[in-house]
């Protein structure tokens, strides 16, 4: 069986009663702020059902924690242990719901991370393929080299087809061969 450890003082306070007062004041202030923030956030969370359900649940629990924190202050002042039970129940419920939401957020953030990292990898692959294609264009192919060695043919430019990323040589006759054809026509 699980037993809670016994404490004789709370944090920097001399006894449990003073520490419990501090806990009641802390939860009253914290959950009042959380309640107000959550109540205003409900209007902006309309686009996603999960956020609406979570926000409404948290606002309701915060409302209970505000009320039970006031009851805890009254219980501590009056020495009534029964008025402390609602605070213990509501703080436990809030902690459970909050833990579930933290796990859900963690899974959601991991999913988002995986999505972005895979898009990053795709960009990197596209970039490296583009670089590889560009470097292949800078180096003449075997066919282009053969054409370059033929004395009567000269490669003047390379036309790049961007859709297929292939190179098509643009061949132009050299001045030598055109001069010889002109002299043949003249005679």
C-alpha cells in the first residue's frame, strides 16, 4: 500500500498550518488568473474541438479550485478538516487533467516536429539533386565531347530544358565549313 510521507513543516514555513495557508493563497491567486485567462481563451479556441473541450474542462476545474481554495482558507481558520476535502479532490482532478493534456501536447509537438523535419529533408534532397544536375550541366557529356572534337562542328551553347533537367546541345557550323561551302557556290 502506498503511504504519503509525513511532513512537519511546509517549504520555508515553520509549521504545516502556515504552509497550508500559503498553499491556499497561492492556489487562489494562480487559479483565479488561470480561470480568467481560460474564460477569455474559449472565444479564440472555437476552431478546434479538442481545445474547446480542454479549455472548458480547465475553466470549470479552475472555478472549483478558486472556490475550494476559499473553503481551504475557511477550514484552516476554523480548524475544520471536512472543508479541506474539496480542495484535495479538486487539486487532484486538476493535476490528472493537466497531466493528460501535457502528454497530448507532447505527442502533438513530436508529430509537428516529425512533419517539419521531413519537409526539411525533402528540401535538402531537392537542393542536392538540383546541385547535382547543375554540376552535370557544367561538365560536358561524352556525346558533347565527341561533337566538340569534330573539326567542322562547334558547340556554341547548351539549352536547358527545365522540366526534364536534360541538356540539348545547340550545334552550329564553324566558319571553316561555311566558308568552304560559300567558295564552292562561287565557283
